[in-house]
């Protein structure tokens, strides 16, 4: 297992700034050398790419960049180009496979938009056209679909002309979106250092790693200077200060097999960042010998509601067998019907006690997401308005040029001596450029949202792990993949907000949480999510009516709980449920 640990910020000295500048210039040349003429082309092998990149690397070295840094640039450029190339092709395949999908917002003419095609095709294609294209897409695998798009560059490939034109436009949209990677001045260049990057070679690297390793294990602080090799051959070296503070060392832990394995330097616009990679072997973890659990209900208004429970008995093998399918085991996942039957026939009582209840209030987090969603809605409205103007101008341009009204406007003016044509042509591409800037602003908002999620989810995951370590407990959570906020829910704040909060939120949180728990040696398990928020564990009553908003009110005696904490407690008790007296319950593992 690996972790990055902070070794302090670096002032961007003239030498580091020069190194970054030269690497970015080299990256640009390398990416340009291997970027395809068409993103739909088959991706060549790594060896084929290296054959081209090594020539650029050699030229960079002859131009005065130390060969080790030119090699680092080659690795970065190769990875970035391959990833962008793959993303573009996957995006096109995904669009094609969902070509008949329509949005839930009407266009100005009252029709629904085909969200994976340029807007003009939502007006020119009928729903039966989209359905016919969808049928074609279903019958093609990834490679066959890409070959179809390549064939369409030379003709209609047996498709009706308006169908072929729509698919070509779809491919053009992907080409416009997934262009060659570009490293601007505000880019962050991440350099993974090997011994050739240091003056002193292997000895210098081993000395630095050993010093950091000893410092982490002793939970102390440490300062040292890393002697980076020069920007140019035989030039002056670059002194990089490293600073490991006690708080970082303590968070890493003092596992006996932990190792400071590698060093990384990140060069940003104004400051740099030094980090180390720490590794340790995974620790075998089992929940079978636990009687204490940290049970979590993941939500929205309360990002995480936690109940720490202790049972008089250990978690049994029968309970683990029943839920094995939800944890990647050989057992089948419990179905919704089987889960209800199990919950109605099993109960929990005073043999399980509550040790602590904790909630992480997500109101501020959600409010900040909502503010970003509002920005996106504003940008989307402006983009739609400009697209509408663009469509009207295109119609006029094509009328003057005597072309079909749906014809795409050429970048090179077809009638350069026609004043009205040229005026509209210039306005058309100015609007198109403005739309591009608005879309970039929208992408910036989505990046800000991703940062908010990373920060907040990371904090919650760490605090949950703290509770597990405090009580020597295993962590129990729901096997839940998708969460949505219904339109009639008080927390619903619009389609954009719902999309933002659902765009990988559960998966991202699970990923961060699972990695944190594994690194810290905390066992975890997932239980079926069915009915956990609507079950009274005291008597096996399963009824949705018992949960109303933020309150769970038992149908049996009217007792009330906070709904999220009740769900967390039910999740924790799931592993300790016992059959009702007098009922013989069959095993439900199958």
C-alpha cells in the first residue's frame, strides 16, 4: 500500500522555475510529435510512441536540458497523450451508446434535446431516427463502433445521409473537446525522482530516504536538503529543502514494515511542493473476532451518521456468510425480498449497547455545492442563449451562400467578398469562441466541486477511522452504489445540484474511506442496504411509513429517533440480529 506524505512547500527559485519552463516546452513538443491527426485512430503501442519520443528527448538534451529531466518529460507526455486519447474514444463510444437519450429541459421550440448530439440535430432528427441509430449502437462493440466512425469520414457507409451527418457531428464534438494535452504556465509538473535526479546518485537518495524513514518511525520532525541535479548538463545543482513535521509523521504511523520509498517534487505556478511516498504491506484484516462496530449511514444533510455499538457476542460466521456477496465473496448478494424476510424474522435487543453517536453535519458542504450549482446554471443559460443566436446566424449565412440551412459553417469564409456574409461569418465565430470560454468556466466550477468533495470526504473518512481505532472496532456500512435526492425532498436544490452531488459522491467517498481504513489496519464490511432506514429492530417491523424526513417514528409504540442515526444503528445491529423466539429461520445466504 502507498501513501503520499507532505514534505513542505518549496520557494520557486530561479533554478526551479527554469527547470519547469524547459520541461513544459519539451512536453509541448513531445505531445505534438505523437498526437494523432484524428483522435479516432487506433492507439499505437508504447514502443511505437517511444520510438518517436526518444528522438524529441534527444533533441531536448542537445538543446541544453539535462537528459534525466528530458526523460521525465517523455514519461509525462506519453502518459498524458495516451490518457487523453483513450478518454476521447471512450467518450465517443459512450455518446454513441446513449444517442437516443433526451434531456429533461425543453428547447425553445418545445422539443426535447438529444443530449449527446449538437443541438441542431435535436431539431433535424426525429425520435425514430435516434431510435434507429441507437439500435445500430447496441449491436457494435467498442472497436466496431470506432471503425464505423472512421468509415464515415469517407462516406455515409450505407446509412441515410442525415444519420451519417449526425454521427459525423458527434465525432466532431468529441474531437473539439479532446484536443492535444497542453501544459500552460499555471500547470503543475510532478517529477518522480530516481537516483539520477540527485547529485550524489544512489547514495544521496538512499541517505535521504533512510533519514525520513527513521524520522517517521520515531514520530519526530526532520529538515534536510535534497541536491537535485542541474537543469543543464554540468550546470549548478538545485538545493531543495525538505521538511517533515511531527504532525505528518504521526499521521503516517509507526508500522514496523513501513518504508519511505520514493521522493516527488511538484513544480507549480508560484510555489513547489515536496512529498515522499511511503509504503507498507497490507495487514490481514478480519471482522470475525470483533464485538464492537462503528456503523455508518452515508447521507446528504448529514454526510455521515455513526453509531458505535458493542455486542455481548462476537460477529458470527453465519452473519459473515450471509453478507459475503456484498463484500466480493462467493456468496450471492441478498435480494430485496430476502432481506425483508430476514429483517422481519430477526430482532436485536439490549445485548447490543450504544457506546457513542456521532454526526458529521454536511450543511456547509451542501451549501457550497449549491452555490457552485447556481454558477453552473447561470453559465448553462448563457451558453444555451448563445447557441440559439448561433443557430439563427447560421441559417442566415447559409441562405446568403445558397447552402442548406443545416449545413455547417466553414471556418474559411466561402464568400470573402460579400460584405453581409463576412459580417455574419465573423459574428458567428466570435460567438463560438465565447461559448468555448463559457464552457471552460463551467469546467472550472466542476473542478472546484471535485476539490470540495475531496477535502470534506477525506476529513470524514479520517474521523471515522479515528473512532474505529479508539474502540478497537470494525467498520460497517451499507452496500449502496447510487444515492439521489428526490425532487420532493426538502434537500432538493435543482437538477444541477443533484447531478453534482451524485456525480461519483458515494463512490468517491467509499474509495477514500476504504483506502484510509486499509492503511490504518481497520477491518470493514458492507451489509445490504435494503430497508435499513425503515426497520424497527426491536420487533422486526419493516415499514417505509416509519421514516418521515429527519425522524424515525416506530409504528409499534411511537418511539422516535433521529432518522440517520437510527439507520446507522440498524446497520450496526445487522450483524448481531438473532431469530425471534419460536421461529426457525432458514439460512438466507443463497
